[in-house]
């Protein structure tokens, strides 16, 4: 049987199988393992996600208007308001002037109409004939308001009796009509009238009396009527 033992060299340590296994089982004796280094965790979310969240969290701010732009807009608003007020004032003034002009035209037309009606009424109411007093006084009452016609009847009764006794006839001739005042429904007239009287008192000769009377005319149902007659 072959001797497998080798000659031992002086000074050389003999390595046993136990030492060999120990070296294999204890790696720390030969190699030092580096301790792990903590690496900070970084946010790896995509940038678009951050932008989306920022948009949801904070609403968009209103655009900032510069001072010059703001002043221009403010001045424009003030000018527009002033222009609107000016237009309203002009229109209001025009309407007022139109109303006044219309009222003035109505009053002027009323004075002209009342003057024409007053002239005819004076010639009719101040004239009579003893031979037909009923016809004369009926024509006179037609120019008057019902209220004044009732008063006229009282005067006409006395005048009729005297006219019958003296066989008087009176004819009125209007010389001039003046408007003292008035509006669209009431006008006061000053009428200059000559009354020519023929009677037994005048011995059959005409006598002319120059009279000045005040006639108050009122509009009734579109017709101008005498409301009052007074001597001046």
C-alpha cells in the first residue's frame, strides 16, 4: 500500500481540513461587505400630474389690468353715462317745448274761436225788436250757457215790457273784439259795440250808444257759449 503522506517541510504549517472548512464558512475574515447606504426616495411622478394638481387646487387668477387701461375704461364709462344723461335731458327738453308749443297753439286757436263766437253772440244778444220779442230772445238764449240763459230770461222780461211800451228796436253792431285773457276752454273778451235804438223816446230817430261790455266765453261740447255779460 502506497504511503500518501508527504514529507513535512520544516517551518511549514500543516493545514488541516478543519482550517480549510473554517475559512470557507467565515467569509468575514477575508472580505468585508459594505453596508448599504440609504438613498433618499425621489418623487418620480410625471410633471404633467403635478401641473394638473396645481390647476385643480388653485383657480386661474383674473387678468391684471394696468392702471392706464383701467383709467381708459373708467373714463369711457363716465363719458357714456354723461352722453346718456345728455340725450335724456335733450329729449325731455324737446318734449316740454313740444307740449308748450302745442298748448300755446291750442290757446291761440281757442282765443280766435271765442272771439269770433263772441262777436256773433254780442250782435244777437244785444239786439231785439218789439214786434217779435220771442224770436229775438230765443236767438239770444241760443248763444248762452243754460245757466246764463236762465238769468238772461229775467232781464229779457223787463226789457221786453219796456220795448213793447216804447215800440223800441235795438240793433247791435260790434266794432272791435279784444281778448283779455283765456285758455283752451275759457276766454274773456272786451267787446266794443254800437247799439242803435229807435223808439218813441227818440221820437222815431235812431240813437247810437257806444257801449263797452265784457263777455266771458266757455267751451261746451265743442261750442263757444256766453257765460257772462257785464257792462264796463
